[in-house]
C-alpha cells in the first residue's frame, strides 16, 4: 500500500509542477503579447492551445493521484482523511511540505483560470490569424487572396463554419485531420476547393446577400489591352443583367433568376472541380413540374449519370468569391489601366504577361527572373526606352513582382490555373458548363445560350450631331471568327496566359508541329526520325479545312479531290481508318509510355503527316512483336 501511495504522491507532485509551470508561462506569454507591437498567431497558439492543454494535464494528474490513493487506502482497509489526499502527504514536515502546500493552492486557483483561458482558446481557433497564419506555408495562397478580396472584413468562420453546434463540431473534427496532414506533410498541393464541404450558401452567404434583392442591370467595364507593340486599349463595356427576385420589381429575372425561390435547379458533375455537367434538372416547386436537360445523349427517363449530385446555390457560380488568383492577362490589364504611362512602354502587356506565366522553382527565383527578363528586354531590344524611361520600366518591374507575390505560390502549386472561376465564361467554362447549347430536353430544346440572356454589350455610336454615345450593339471580336470557330468557348483561346499568335499554328501547335516533322515523346524510340510532310510548305491549313463546313469524311474527301484526281479522297479516308485501327490495337496492347505517345499522335492528327504516322506506328508495332526478355 505504501508503494502505491508513494506513486500517487509522485503523480500529484508532477501535476502540481506542470500546472504551476503552465500557469506561469500563460501569464508571461499574455504579458509578451500585450507588450508586443503586433499579434503573433504562434504566441496565440502556445498561449491559448498548448499551455492550457498542459495545464489541464497537470490538473488531471492531480486528480489521478487522488484516485490512486483512494484505491490504495480502500484496498488496505485503512481509514482515509482529507489530509491523506493532499500531494504532500507522506512528506517530512518543514519547507518541503510548505512548498507543496503553496503548489496545491496554485493548482486549485488555476481551475477557474483554466476555464477562462480555454474560452479564449476557443475564440482564438475562430480567428482569421489562426485560420490563415498558423499554418503559414499551407494556407499562404488562400490567406493572401482573402486579404485582397472584397470579403477581407468578413471572418473566415462566417463562411466556412457559420452558426450552430453541428457545423462547429464538424469543422473541429476536420481540423484535427488537417493538423495531422500538415504535421506529416501529406496535404494536397494545391489545396482542393472546399465547395462540396461547405454548408449550404443560404445558411452563410445569404446572411448578407439574398436572392430576392433586386440589382437590375449593372454597368461594368473590363480593361483590356492587346499584346502588340502599342498595347492597344480595347476595353469591353457591358450591361450585366444581374436582376433579382424582388416581387416589388416584377417576376424573377436576370442572372439571379437562378436563385429565385419558386423553383429548384439540380445537376450532376462528373469531375471533382464540378466543371463537366452532363445532366441538369429544373423543378417548379409549386406545381412539381420538372424538365431535364442532358448533353450526354440520354433522355429524361434514363438514369442520371454517375457523379456529384448538387442543388444549385450561390457557390456554384460564385465559387471563388474570396480566394481569387488573378491571371497574368487580367492582372496586367488592370495594372496598365491604373498606370497609363506604363501602357506607353512598347510591348509592356506581352512581356509582363510572359514573365508572369513562366514557371519558377520558388518565389525568390521568380521575383529575380521577372526583374532580369524585363530589364534585359528593354535594355537590349529597346535601348532608347531603357535610357529615357528607366523609371517607368522599373515601375513596371515592381508592379509585375507585386502581382506575382499576391497571385502565384510555387510551393503550393497555386495560381490562376489551379481553380476554375465560374463567374462569367472568359478564362473558364463558367456559365458554358450548362449554357453551351448542347444541354437539351426531350423535345430538343436547349438551355438558353444567347449572349443577351445575361448581358448586353455597349458600343460607341455617332449621332448626326457628331456626338459619341454608348448604345447596345453587337460585340465585334478583334479577330474574325469563321465557321466552327464561331462555336468556340472564350476560354479556348483566352487562357489568362500569353495570347496565342493569330494564325492556325498559334492555337493548333501540335498539328502544325507534326506537319513540320516534330512530335513530343519520340526520344525513347531510338533510331526513329520523322520528316516534314511533303506538302508542308505548299498547302496551307485553309486549303484542306473548309471552316464553313462541319468536319466529316465526305467533306475531307471533297476538299482532297478539289486538287487531286477523283477517288483520292477515298484513299485518304482509308488511311485514316487504317491509322485509327492500328492506334486502337497498340493502345490496348502497349505500355503506358506507348499510350502517352499515341495520345500525342492523335492530338497532332495522323493525316497531317501520313508518312511520319506510318513510321511511328510501324516502329511501335515492331517493338510490340519483340519477345519479352
């Protein structure tokens, strides 16, 4: 019994020392935080999370020591007094016992203090500093974007947790998993979007925004500069039909019609980013009538496709309301609009976008390379500008570096390409995920895809008196789009990075490269060399591709026979069929490396260089016939 009692006494003394030490550390850290010029999330974490935890452990050890002694005395069938439960029971009288007594008083007094600090710890875990700064390297992209957003004065928890115990508990359980991921460095790069993990927008967003609110038409002007030597300004002005659902203003209308309260929109996305949406259902709540639109050739009675099923809410369009990473193109457009002197520098738009779009190992290298590349361009290509306008070039470099600091995070692999932005449809599919003209109901009626449904463009018109007015008119694209190119989505060309050359090869680089005898991924086929197509310099893209006609075997054959003898088109179709059959066989039997090469070949288009295609397929087939060693 004496041995067990001594063990209990040691536990009690250990608990007293730990509790008193933690209490003193909390007081010291509170004093340091009070005297410091700015708050630190790391001091807050230690003060309100680590030290209270140790204080709680100390108090717990004291309680455990009491339980051990009670068990020991009961086992020995000895009488037990309150004095026997004290941590100093069994110590010699004198200073040691007095010291233990003081420590016990400290431990008892620490209990209410522990409650207060724990309460403050709860508030600390709800702070923006805890969310964004404590795991600085992981959360740097999101926290930086948040500080530069329109929601910079809205606390993180207002959107990511909201009110209610259930979501609070869920967030803290998720937080424990995230702490382990950060500790073990098993987190994703970049951090995956949280849209499917957020609570419904009507429980968070609509505390400040609500669908009934009527906005009407909003005048927006988007600055844009060409990537030419003059940085030609070409701003786009439009009336965006935001609308709303205020009954005082009439029936629901405009873009916010999607969130009107009289119906429900549901959809299925087949990818994690919620960009590929083949199935949409519209339900009128009052009548129960529904319409299903599909882009996968299914009907309303067919099972809906596999994927993520969601009810449309604010976050499906406003999916990046706070954590927005601007593309180089968009950021430089805004910068040149703010600083018109820099727009007078030759090629400022093109060169700034190019240096921002390049890949760098880390942020320090990026900032240095941005400085060196822009300095080298102007000092060597335009020495007269470098000598006469060096301050402006330096200013351009500084602003480009600042854009990189706030929008590019190499360590976390986060930039404008990491997360699609569903507002609009300029650099991401956005609205065109559903409003693409391909989602039709059983009667063949598509979801509306007319531009005027959501916005009207404003163009300058001259009055008879010579005045210039803004009037609704058609948008004139700076490059004439013919045939199938009129059906292209904006984001097919407007990627946010360097503008492609306004030629066929500017967009169709793999195809033009293959015609010229180049194809990535041929290195491992030793001894294989391919040449340019025999007609590379004699036949232009438009000679074979009639943009006004849909691509079909018949159309291709007809174009071939406009120059070659009758029947030549049939030979070309036989080549295409033969190549397709052989590619399918090799893909099924080949290795992963072979399949990657075949993917590149199919993208480049086998008919753009038939001789090279024959050489590649023959080499792969010969390798496939070799016995395995």
